[in-house]
């Protein structure tokens, strides 16, 4: 597959994710087209530039986080990684403290 096809498929897949996942409904106003229309690189670039302008000029944290989450979800899907696990905050603090004090910490079983 060429780089052009890879980029095109990425735009289409990201748009499909935005259009189908309820979590990303707020992003649909920035990307108001069907997924297949993202094969037009000029259109895809304009829509992504507009999203960046919204994030930067209004510092819209919600849009920024949703975009990051959508891109993360798509990359995980492409790489077959699944969703990240929930973090046990107390356990994370205990591990960080052990690292600070002893220089190492038991991590237990690492899931792939």
C-alpha cells in the first residue's frame, strides 16, 4: 500500500469513528461529512485545519481531548491494542513511591 493510500485510509477510518461512536458526537460539527468524502485530501485537510483552529483559538479543551481520544482509539484499533485499562490511582502512587525510595518496584504481571 502506498503512503497516499495509507493516509487516505487513515482519514476515512478516523471520520468513520467520529461519525459512528456516540462519544465523539461533539466532533461531528467540525467534520460534517460522510467518511468516504475524506478520500478528498483537500477536504480532509481543510476540516482538520478548522478543528485545529477551534482548539487553538478558543482553547476548547473538550474538543482537544475528544480529538486525542479519537486518534488514540483509531491507532489502538489499527495496532490491535484494545482500550487502555483503568488505572488504580493508589497503586500507581505506591509504585512511584517505591521507585523513589528503593529505585525499583514490583510491577506484578504485565498484560499485553
